[in-house]
C-alpha cells in the first residue's frame, strides 16, 4: 500500500541516523521506548533495549501489531519515522 504522507528528507535522515547509531546519538533523557509515526497515520513505539541491541522492532499503538525490520532503511521504506 503506498504511503499517504511523504516525510521530508531531513526527517528520514534523522531517523536513519538514530537507528543506525542504535540511539546513542539521540539527545534525549533516559527512556524505555522511542516513538514513531507512520505515513499511513499510525503510531508506534520501539523499545530502547531492542534499539540498543540493533533490533528494529516497532509495536503499533492501538493494535499491538509488531513489525520487525532488518535495516534502518527498511523501517523508513515502510513509512516509519521518528515522532
């Protein structure tokens, strides 16, 4: 299904950098999860422990559906970016 929203290149790059650094370069306080939004209008969270372990797993809010990705680019291609 094609994405209904087009994210900016800057937001995609910020998302890619955060994922590829496993969250270590993110200037945020300690937290349990990172929030994402999807081009289809959905929202999700990634557990910080998974990110630190280089596992890109997003759980959709509302449905609990789990989506796993092999690479940061795959996350972005699926419509996900940092929220």
